[in-house]
C-alpha cells in the first residue's frame, strides 16, 4: 500500500486533528508522531533517515494510506518522489499563534534534563532532538529564528509542489476544502479538533 495523502506542515498546525479527519474520510491508518511512540524501532529508523542513511519507505510505512506531522513532514521532498501519485496538504496557521503553541509544547520538551532509562524512550528523544532541534531549527530556538524557519519551509513547499498536488489548509476551515481536494463526500460528523496545548502536555507527562 502506498501513501495517498502526505502532510507537509510542521507539528502544532493541526496535524493530529488532520490525522483523525483523514482516517474518518477513509485514508486510514494515518502516520503521525504518535505512531512512533507505539512502534518500537521506528524512532531509530527515522533518526538514521535524518542523518542521511537510506530508508525503505515502503517497509517503514507499510499499511499506511496517509502520513502527517513530524517526522513525515521533514521528508516531504523524498515523499513527493517516492509517491508521485500522492496529494499533499500543507497545514498552515498564523505564525505568531503557531510559535506560541510550539514553544509551550514541542520546544519545551526538547533537551529535558532527565535521561530515560528505557532504551526505546531514549531512542525517541534522540530522534526528536536531532530531527527537530538540530535539523529543522539548527539549534536556533529563539522566536525569530523558529518563525523564520517555519515561514521558509512553508514557502518552499508552495514553490516546489504543483498546485494540482497541494492544498494549503488551516484546519478551522473544516471539511469543505479538504473533501473537495481529496474528491470525497463531506461527512455529517463534526470536524475533529484535538491536541490542545493542555492535552499535549498531559500526554507528554505520561
């Protein structure tokens, strides 16, 4: 099974809500960072990929019809080549509100003082720190640097992918633009809304 839908947007742009929405529309299952936490060994593979080592994407993502959030979005160029039939969704929100969200969640969780004793937890932390802190933001975690990276990434996606393959999307827009782009019927159910800052922090504590 090949990916049909790929998210190019950074975390904290509504990616978990999009995951749930895509799964509701039949693009299930959808890979997201939460999948890394439930698949022992995946963190190490993503870490090797971030360091430039070859990865068999079809094996890693076997059974998935979609993928969003980190670590997927970091490899959007590779995914575009690997899955030429796939459509892309760039989740985008106001840069200031996005920074406020990511600074209190993902960035706050980087480089925590405690060193996990569980090897799988260590592997996940190693991957997340390297992929997000070092590779994405290159160690510059001040507000101006983070927002500049965010804007540059979004613009590169828009400039590279043809419009026929790309939907620039803000999840509060709901089902309409998403269903039209994917050519599926609009469901009667409300559009999912989840993973607030409070929910993220509560899950991180677990």
